[in-house]
């Protein structure tokens, strides 16, 4: 049974849909160094999850929620036809639709009302899931996962976000500054590791593993946003010791 989201959650989703539609055309441009850094660190998370055991299973069914420009197709493009990619913003989804030779099923949908039957997916991925980092999303993810299915995801770390938003009145938003200088506010719900783990366990996942993702040496200094250096200086640590993302694995 799909539980309908509350009005408050619908408002968050409406803001997310509008906000990402406004910035979709430049979200992946290299001059947005924070977005570029997060994209690179999502690739690090994929490697940390050690997905090799799943790559040769051509029958496995995989869903990426809030996909934008899909991370999955980098690894599964020619491995299976059972890839499902969803995003609440059709403009963000277009980044995946335009990828050459992609074998996938696309749909525009809320992360809280996924149009897939119960136990219909084996692996679920959600990169940078902070816009919908709420219990309802994890419960919905649990619903669509098959027996022994696994959910993989990333969110910006509390360590990074609390520093980056130190002067924000509203800590639940992220400000995206467009190339033209306009500031677009996006929902971004950040948790500590303990709170994130409690949400996943409360959604009935039986085993949850959460790791921190740091900036690897391969990423050059000029590619790192100044915000990272400022936060690390304030915390009196090396910037490469600052957790930037949390990556989690939750088993049904």
C-alpha cells in the first residue's frame, strides 16, 4: 500500500521540483565546483559499495531515485535492460534521457510515491537524497525492494552542511547560485549519522552500514570549493579529513 505524503511533505517536494527545474540547465557545469565535487564523491561511494557481485546478473532490477544525470549508467549501461530511472523534475531527468545508447526505463515521479509494485526492485540507489531525507522516503524504498533487496544512498554530511550553512537562518535549505547570480533555494534535509541510521532502522531495514566519504588525493586543489577550506580551518583539521558525504547501505 502506498501511503500518501502529508501536505508539509508535498510542499517540500513542490519546492524541490521547481528549484531543480530552474537550475537543471547548468547543474552539471564544471564551474559549479560543489556540485562537481559531490558528483565525483558519489563515484567514490559506488566504488566503496563493491557492486561487482551484481554486475553479471542480467535479470537484476535496479532503480535510481532522483537520478538527474544517472550515476548507474556509468556502471550498468550494457549490463541489464532492467534499469529504472526516476526524478521529480522532467528537466533533470532529461540529462539521463540524452545519454547515448542507454537501456533504461524513465518516469517522472515523487520519491514518496514510486510507481512500482511491492517488492518489484532488487537494488535501489539514491545519490544526494537530502531533498527527501525523511522517514517516508525510506519506508517507500523498503516497500518497493524485493526480499533481501538493498538500498544504497548518499547525503551531504552533517559535518560539511553545518559549516556551510552556519549563517543560514533556515538550515534545511541549500542555496544554489546560478551563473547569472540568482540564488535558488533548494530543500536539503541533513542528518547526523546516528539520526540517519535511526530513520533507516525505523523503516524496518534489518542492517544498516554508514560510511564517510572524504576528498581523495586525486581531486586537485583548484577543483575544491573555498567553503571546504573555510570549514576545515574553523574545525582545525586538514580539509581532506573533513567528511563531505555519508554513504549508506541498508538491507531489507
